[in-house]
């Protein structure tokens, strides 16, 4: 990880990205320096977790420990390995609370905040690409989704919300070509890390099926998993999709077939 790329991104984040959000969420200079030093390899993950959360308590008005982390993850995906280790280290810290204002707990309890914060941010990114298909956020949305899937695979995020949302938009609904291309690529990348979880979740009760799933049920009782595989196969050969998306869809279909075969043994 190039120190220059992290530092340039931090400067861009403070001047261009953070001002568009609640100014209270903007991480302090101290918080940014700790994370930057950790990504540069100047300090250990344990030291980063302790120091970063200490600054979050003392200098950040909302005590939002995750805001900076998921923004880096979606903008600099090459940092995700180290960021996941940082999330794990923060979740292992002893409980600690602010002396005033919002109570902030570390330890396993803080992963519930991670779920809520990530869900809200992911929804915002998702809405942005659907409202404005030309937005530059498409690649960031895919990389954010990969980060979510990787946190799930590490046991740091326990929720089926993202599976439901991805499958609804990518495989159970009709979207514009550009939006569908983004959702399909994000879904395929998600399946690289979470295919077993997705397979398990496909057998749970479906409360809000998408229009294509409703039609499949009406026409012949196709299961969610069957529809998802069918759509992945069709879209993986759809020339309207980018080559990257088609290739990722084909690879994901192979994973889906494999996990189904193992389950049937």
C-alpha cells in the first residue's frame, strides 16, 4: 500500500467527501493519522485499535468509529485486508464508554453498530446508483459490497439484509442496463465470499419477493435459489452486461452449482 495513495485519499476525503455528509461525522485529524499510520505499517493493529478508539471517544462528537473505515474500504479496496484486521481488533477491546454524550461500547457489542452504520451507508450508495446511473459511485458500491461480504465471511457481520437487497435488485427485478450491470457485478463479488450463507438464506421465508420471483412462483413454483441460478446464467451471457460482469456472473454460477451439489450429498 503506497503511503502517497493513502495520504492523497485522506486529503480528498476531508475536502470533497466528508463535507457532503454530517459534519459531526468527519473524523478528527488524530483519528485519520492513526489509521493512516496503521495502513502505512508504522504501528501495529493492536496499537491502532486502542489509539483510534481513544481519539474517537475524546475528539469525535458522535463517537462513530466505523465511518472512516468503510469509506476507505470502498475507495481503496487494496486496504481491505488490513481494515478487516482493524475491525477485529476493535471488536476485541474491553468495553469503554464516553464520559458524556453518546455512549460508545467497544468489544463484540460494537459490531451491532457496525451492522447499522454499514447498512445505512450501503443503502445510501445503492440509492445513489439507482437514481443516477451515471454516477461515479458504481465501482465504490461494488467494492463496498465486497467489504461487507468479507466481514461476513470473517464472522464480524451477521445479517442477511445485504443478501436480500442484492438478490432483489440484481436477480429478482428488472433494472436499467447500467444499474443492473453494477448490481450483478456486486452480487457476483459478494458470492465469492458468502455463497454458503446465501445458499442457506435462500431457504428462509421470503417476505418481500421481487417481481421476477413472484412471476416464477405463479408460473411453476420455482424456488428462490433456482431463480437466482437461472438469472445468473442468463445475465452471464447477456451482451448488454460488461465483460467483467459477465465473467464474474459465470464464476458465481459455478460456485452456486458447487455449493448446491455439496449440500445434496
